[in-house]
C-alpha cells in the first residue's frame, strides 16, 4: 500500500504547465527591465556628476593659470594650455616648467569625448555634450555647462 500511495502522489503533482512557466518568465522579464532601468538611470546621474566635478577641477586649475599668467588661455589655446606652454596670444612668463596639470593629455568626459572650452582671456566656459553626445538635449541628455550657457 505504501508504494501505491506514493505513486498516486507523484502522478497528482505533475509540475508546472507551459502557461504557468510563461507567466513566470514574463513577470521576471518585467521586473528585470525595471531594475535595469533604475541602474542605468543611476549610472547616467553619476556620470553627469563626474563631468561637473571634472569641469570644476579644470576651473580651479585655470584660475591658478590666470593668477600666474594674468589671463585664461584663449579659446584656440584650449585646455591643452594646462599641460604645455601655449604659443600665440599673451605669453605667460610664469608658466611652470612641468605645466599646470601632471598629465600626458587632457582628461576626457565620462562618455570619452573631449570637453569644449571657450575663453576671451577674461572669462571662460567649459562644457560637455553629455550622454547623447550631441548639442542640445533635455533632461539627462542636456549639455553640461560649467558656467551659464554661451
């Protein structure tokens, strides 16, 4: 009798139906999409914050440049003036031999693009095109400016 009872129990619990398995997979897919969206959103916000921090760092170094040289590097001299002594424009007599940044090249934004720099020598603006890598945009795709939009 014990063997027959066990066989009947096994026959009654036949497992999940195909529909139940598909419903479970659909729910897992929906949940995964929501979680991935939240993670991607946080990653983008972190990249935007990193770009802002890096541009503020450039500004601090550029202020040191201005203190020693009397003016900011001009637009055509660009941020590269922080690494090597620029030519053209007003010459900087107090330019340090090692430059203002200890780097081989100017760091790129979190999306591996170059920062944009504009200056007339008295004021400056630094910006990144942001996650979409195109001019303009809204929300998290908006361009990121250190100073007010040009």
